[in-house]
């Protein structure tokens, strides 16, 4: 009876082998490339955009307000949204910077 209960010396007994780790490694790689990497790239683009903001840029805030940057401070910006109407916003609330070509229509004679 004792001889039947013991496993052969060459067989693994519940230990982790490389073949049992392959699915975990594959799933981890898929999660990284589908979730974490795009998120970090988007954050890098947002940070680069915030650092490149300058006076005169036309912007759209994350709440949908269109305006023009009239002053840039360290963590905030002053956005002119109408004549004599300026608001101070945190830089992180800037959703996108509209290119000057798109914002200013070409003058026709």
C-alpha cells in the first residue's frame, strides 16, 4: 500500500512549472497592452499639451467652453470666453487646444 501512495521521483508534486506560468504571463501582457499602456500614453500627451499652452491659443475646456488663452500661470490659465469676460481655470481642465488654422478662418478679399 505504501508503495502505491508515493509518487515516482521524477514527477512534480503540485509545484509551479513553466508551462503553468505561460497563461498567467500572457494574460498579464494582454492587460498591460490593452489597459495600462494606452492610459499612460494619453496622460503623457495631456501633460505635453499642458506644458505647450501659450497666450493666444484657442482651447476647449473639458466642460465644453471655447475660449482663448489670455494669460498662463504656473498651475492655472486665464481664458477669455467673450468680450470683457475672463475666467481662471486649472490647466488640467483644458480638454484640447484648437489649432490656429482651424480656429481662424482665412480672410477673403
